């Protein structure tokens, strides 16, 4: 088990990243907060050893993605409709782009978020998701095409 100081460091360093990744997956803040907290709890329980900060970050992101996937596959989640949440303090153009990203199917939304918002390379995204790099490249290409079409409609 990690010390309180270590947990505080990890929470301060990665909480916003985990929340963004979870929000991209869950599409609502409440579930995203739950998933980010759960990922931090798993970190505390498992007390894994890492090769460095990037390995630690990747492990936490992978855990939050898995938790979100598991939550979305529950019968309760599939049978409920989330409240419509607007994203405050964004310019209209930014809101349109974010809404277009959030409307993408999960597999495209995930690769777009990790690549553009979290700054991972294609190889990094592939490793995080356990996919081939060519698959990630294809998903990024398809996601961009869908986004282009959606944003062209809106603007």
C-alpha cells in the first residue's frame, strides 16, 4: 500500500487526466468522477511498481478505460439515459468540436481523446488500448472523417 504522501502526489498529478479520459468515455461528469476515483483506489490497493512516470500514467489511464468499459456494459447503465450536461466556460467553436467528439462511437472517441487531448503518439495509443498501430491509424482517420462531416454540417 502506498503512503498518504504518495497517494496525494498521484492524485494531484493525474486526477485531471483521469477525469478527462473518463469523461470522454462516460459522457457525463458524475460517472467520470466515479471512474477516476475508482482508478485511484485501484492504484492504492494494488500498489504496483512502475518503470517511470510514463508507465505509471499509462497504467492509470488503462485502468480508467477498463473501468469505464465495465460500467458501460452493465445492464443498469445500458437502460438509463444520462442527464444532458453542457460544458461550461467554452467558446461556441470549442463546444461544437467537443460535442462532435463526444458524439463519435466509443472506439473513435477514445483514440481521438488520447491522441489529441492527452498527447499520446499513435504507438502510445496502440499500447494503451492493446491494439495494432495500423488499427489506431485507421480509427483516427475514420474519426477525423466523421468529425469533418459533422463540423461541416454545424458550421
